[in-house]
C-alpha cells in the first residue's frame, strides 16, 4: 500500500476513538519490579507502610513512567494482528516520539488502568512513509482524572 492509500484508509478515523484496551491490574509487585529496573526506589512507590502514613494518596503509587511504558500493552499495539489491521500493506512501524506527556492523577497500588486511543492526524513524510499522531489517554477504573495523557508519534514505512 502506498502512503496515499494509507492516508485514505486513515482519513475516516481522524479525530475518532479507534481503540479501548484491556484493563490491567497495577499491583505492588509490578511497581516494585519497575522501581528495581529503573533505580527509582522512592518510598512513595516502594514503601507501603510509610506511604500509608505520609503520602497524600494513602498508599503507594505507580511511577508515571511505569504507566507510560505500559502503553504498548494497554493499546494492544504489540498484538500480532495489530500491524496489518491498522496499516494494511505497509512494511514496518517505528515510534518516532512524544509531543506531550502529562500525569494528571496518580495510579494507586491495586488500581486498574486501561488506554483509549484516538487518531489526531496523519500525513505523508517522504520516502513512502506516513506519520500518525495518536492521542492516548490512560484511565483509572472509577477515577475522575486520567493517569496519563500523551501524544504519540508513529511512522509507518512501506515494505523494503
């Protein structure tokens, strides 16, 4: 598929929510593993007793970057069928970057989160590639505010 055909395919989806991902439990074990991997051992994430006493959240909370790192799972963009379903005829996709990331609400240990995906824009960027801007919003079950709001830029390329 050419960039032009992909853009025509994506056009009816612009500005619309295209996906709601599965709920994911964020338990203390996941938070601790992330803390260990990143070296961010701040007590607000890793010490349930202290967080219960001193944190304004009454418990430990997930790292914002943990929430961000879970986006491939939460959006199901790592699912084997995702690529061909969303970019028919194209060869490969790369994460190009993020324009804006915010963490409006904490993810308390024991919470469940999921992501909602909306396509904001799509444009040809040369070499047969298409650049897509997604708005990703990670919601917390029974929460008033999202845990994370991000603009993700993806580039999709034709087969080599």
